[in-house]
C-alpha cells in the first residue's frame, strides 16, 4: 500500500548511510548519519509505530548525534587522518554479516508478504506494559542510568579538583 | 447559535473548500493532501502575520520600557515597519565567508526554521483546530525541538568563525541543560491526564468549579510550579534575555548568527520567533487551559480568540522580561539549571502525585502546596552561596 513512499524513504536512507560511511570529512559524515537516523524514524512512522519513530528522533537525533558531533569537535585534528581506498577486511566482515542475516531470514518458516494486521501501538499501551510486565527491567535500567549519571558527575568533579 | 458558528467558522470553511465541485470524486489521497496543504498554509499564514506584528510590537514595547519612541516612520504608528525590514533583508547581499563550510552554512537556517515550523503543527489552536492530530503530540513537539541543537551547531561550525563556534557551544550547553527541566515539568501534566495528546490535555482542563473557577493546571500548586519552570526553560530554549548568552552582542557579536546576512539571517530570526510562538503555545496548552475560556459564560467568545489571547499575554511577558532583566553569566545559567530547576521539576512530579491521590480535592491542594513549598525553601537554602565580605574601598591618598 505504501510502496512509493517505502521506496523513496529507503533510497534516501541508504544514500545517507552510504554517504556517512564514505565521506572523508568527518563532520559531514556525522550529518549524513543524522539523515539516516531520520530515515529510520520515517520507516517507523510508515509502519504505524509512531512512538518508536518519535523516540528514534528524540534519542538519536537529539542526543546521540550531538554526542557524536561533540566527540568529533573535541578530538578532530585538521590533517586528513581518514584512510583512503578499499578495505578487504571491512568488506569481508560486512559480507559475512549480510550472509548471516540472509540465512536467518531464509530460515524463517512463514515469510508471507501479507503480514497480519497489527493494531497500532499507542503510547498508553506501552505505558501499561512497562508498568506491569516489564516493571523490574524498567527499574533496573533506571537504577543503572542513575548510577551512570552520578558516575559522570564524580568524574567531572575529580577533574575540576586537579586543575 | 451564532457563537458556535463563529467558533467553527474556520473548520467549516475548510470543509466547504474540500467539498468544492472540482474535488468531488477525487481519490481519497488527493483529498488528504489538499486537507494537509490547507492546514499548513493556514498555520504558516497566521504565524507569519503574527511574526510581522510581534517584530514591530516588540520594538514598540521595548521603546516604551526604555522611555523612547519605537519605530514610527513607516506607515501609521510604524506598523508597516516589518514590510520595510523584509524588503531590506531580501535585497541585501548574501555573504558567505570564504573558508566557510558552504553546504552546512547553507543548510543550517533551513533546518532550524523547519524544526520551528513543525513544532507549531501539533498545538490545538481552537475547538477542532489542531492542524496535525497525532497520538503522541507532546512527544512529537519535544522530539522536533531536540533537533534544534544540531541546527545551531551546524550554523556555528559551518561559519568557520570563533564567535560563531563559541555561540553555538554556549547555545548547545544551555539547551541540553534546560531541556531536562523543560520536559520533566511537562511530565506531571501528562501523568495526571494520562495522555500525550495535546487535545486530550486541553479537554481535561475544560471543567469549571461553581461555573467560574476553571480547572486549568496552573491553578494547582504543582501546576503553578511546573508552569514557572516551563516558562523559564522556554526562555532558555528560545535564547531570550536573560538567557541570551549564546548571542550576547557585547561578548561574541551575534553567536552562531555572526556570519549570516540578508535573507539567511532573516530565516534565523524567523525561526527564533516561531520557536517562541511554539513553546508559548505549548505552555498555554499544557497549563493555561488551551483554548478554554476562563469563565463558563464567556465560552460564547470563539475558542481561537482565547488561545491567541493567552498566547499574546505570554509573548508580552517574554518582551517585558527582555526589557527588564540583564543577561546572566554562563556559569550562573548552568548552575541554576542543574542545582535548582531540575530538583524542582522532580518535586513537581511528587506534588502532582500527592494531589492526584487526594482525589484532586482541597486536602490534596494543600498537601501538594506543602510539598512544593518545602522543596522550594530547602533548595534555596542549599543553593544559596556564601555571603561575600563587605566590599572595601581604597582611595588614593
């Protein structure tokens, strides 16, 4: 039903991802990666997974991309450090992963093209499931993230004491 | 009858436009596209007009505050000033620095304006007047807003100028810090209403006690505290005084906009104001009852008039603050976010929970007030700096 939009978004996403992998200027590659993230979010919207799409934008474009950009900013030197030319090891690993995925997909018993109609996943439903079935994993993640936050603060604080 | 007709006049106009003869028998997707285009052009038209109006009103009000005339040469009372400004900015030379990153420099104003316009799409402007109805509207609003940081960085990096870069770094630092209290201040509303949809949140504030006390969230203790936190954070997110350190003219020229001229600069300007409209509109939706009237019998006045009235009040406060307060120091801005705003935002969640489990009654109101007050005074005591010694003066002998 959404074939034209699917093709359009896939072409854009793949082009952006390819550009991110091949462009030599790091900061441009990072921005292309952001475009690829947005393409992924568009896929989620196309599939009716509104919440996942929004979280994808929130986390990957709003946070991860800023992190990547800052990392480049703080570590990048002007000289060209990117290696040029074709790398056989990388191509081999990529091919191996692709073959593995392909094998897994082909092993899947029911690869019917007309997927059963899934009712749209609303935010309310996600909240209910998080608060009932997945309440312990949620709490554990919360604890972990709090520990990470406090750890980050302590790292920064020690840094300040030295100077 | 007439009230209802006036209230729905824009909605029915749109229905009428869509049922015109040349669209009859058109496939569904075409009707949908036409409907979306109508919504988009309405939002753009209204807010471009408001942008033109506010750009001259801001200068007028600032002039009044500073005891001088504002712009008064172009048109009656200087009201045609925006047209003159627009023409000037359009025909100005577009200067791109020689060593700038051309593509990024070009894309930054587009990205920043697109994000600001998208954010305007999910706000309910009146009864049945949400341009883009989406289940997770609040989430959409903040997801789109979070792309702003990247756009500002693009502007700073692309310009290849130290002032631009400094401004961008400052902007990102304070935006990331204040996004936290901004979003956490929204959480109590979402929790009490139980929905992320702006329409449902507005509908939840549409009741009245005794017919004249509206159930707006700003009239609950947690809501009032969250509203103030949200408002302060929105000042930061739209880079307004007293948090305009990213573009502090006296320190770093114009921050990330230093190397932009002509129409690109105008686009930044527009994005900043659209961002201000969007976040004020969200504040109205979340805390000030959206398009509901303050008193029941005033509901004969069309809903969109109430929305834009409340929006104008908030925008006036933005301008008022700009004319009144000096700029904060960078370290003060950051310290305030992490040491005061964030804990207060968490307190609002607890206060809202207390209010909710006391069945929204008077007892809950008082308990909730107590929670907010204790947190406020405790935090102020904790954050309070050591007293400085009395200043001593030394004079030439």
